[in-house]
């Protein structure tokens, strides 16, 4: 373990987060353990507790990093189009993000973390919600922005979850998942417009 001393000067936390992500990819969030992450990072099983209070804290930090990556991905979108196209871009980008790294997506949503117990993670989640709100503001009455953004997120998340679970293969092949996401977003935008937007 002595050869891993460099981790103690700033690299250990990142090494542990990487190990967490790898382990979730291999075993799922429920199969993750702090001791296995420590072994994967090449440090003693007590070393992670210098940075994380417990297993949930490690998963929460990994999820926070993933939400930051989602925020960055959304920031690359040019969302100046009319509402249907804007919504479709968001949904397609979200599904692509999920499919790029299913383990990352699992840590974000299926790891059993109580986000309310991890304020930094909860704040990062809110930042993503706020991005969606900002994208919809030109198209949605002010009083509806928060709810409409949550609806769009839910629709995109549904397509992503069904895709990752293999539950759309009987309907559409993987090369057309973008079309499903875009179509769902278009239908949402049409319904939202009909309700008074």
C-alpha cells in the first residue's frame, strides 16, 4: 500500500470515485461495497473514510459527478428552436447520456441514495432541473416553467430507462431510439401547447 501514497495527496478521492463507477458497472449499485472500491483503488479498506463517511457518501459523490456531467452535456445544446424541437433536443441528449454509460445512470437514479441527506448532490440535481427550466422559459408561462420542466425530464427519463432495461427492443431497434425520444418530446410539446402555453 505504501506505493499508493500519492492518493493521499488529492488523487485518492478521484481514484475511489472511478473504482465506484467501475464496480457499479460490473455488479450494479446494490453490489457495490466500500472495501471492494478500496481494493480496486489499491489502498487499505480504511483509506476511503478519509474522504467519505460511508458507502452512501461514496455513491452520492459519484452521482454528483454524474449530474455535473449531465449539466455539461445539456450546456452544449443550442436550444433556440421552437418548443417541439427544443424539447426533442433535450430528450435525445438525455437518452444519449444514459446510453453512453449505463452504470453512471444507475448511480444517479437507482442506487437507493436519499438525495435529501446529501445536500451537494441535491443541489447539483437542482442545477440540471434549472437548466431545463431556462430552456423552456421562452416557451412557457412563468408560473408553469418548473412543472413543465419536470414533465419533460420525466418523459426523457422514461425513454432512457425503458431503453436501458431492454424494454423497447420489441418495438424499435436501437438505431431508432432517438426517434422515440424526439417523438415523445414532440407529443409532450403539442399537449403542453394545447393546454394553454
